[in-house]
């Protein structure tokens, strides 16, 4: 099931608390980046998920599979608390490397 642009725009609006956020469409969903670091996405059922890292374990977020055969990720249920959302994403990105730029 394809993700609606309205939901993608809603998530982007909630992520305005961070600079350098962008997303790219991918296979009916959207991948989200912070300063060129892929940290999560919107997948089936319009769920906003982020990668599991050591630094974001402390938030005790619920786990969910983004799609069949994928690695488990954390579900972000509360997009309204912008300070918490910002901290979760910053902590997540501490443990991830930027994506390689295509030449």
C-alpha cells in the first residue's frame, strides 16, 4: 500500500524541529534522512519507524517490522512532542554513518 503524501508532509512538518531533514520516495514509502544519515522511514500502514541503535534504546520504543524480511525497527507513536522527537532522532543518528554520495 502506498503512503499518502499528506501523511509524509505531516511527518516532515513534525520534524521541522531539526535542520537538514529530507525524505526520498522508495517502493511506495519514504526514507528519512538527517544530515545525509538515513535514520528511518514511513513504511506499510503509514507507520513512522526509525532504526534501532544503542543510543536510542533508552527510549524503550515499541518494535515493529517495516516489511517482510526487514530488520526490526522502532515505532514512533508520538509525533506531537517535538523535543522528545528531536532527541530520539539525534540519538539515533549518533550511531549511524552518512550515506555515500553518488558521483
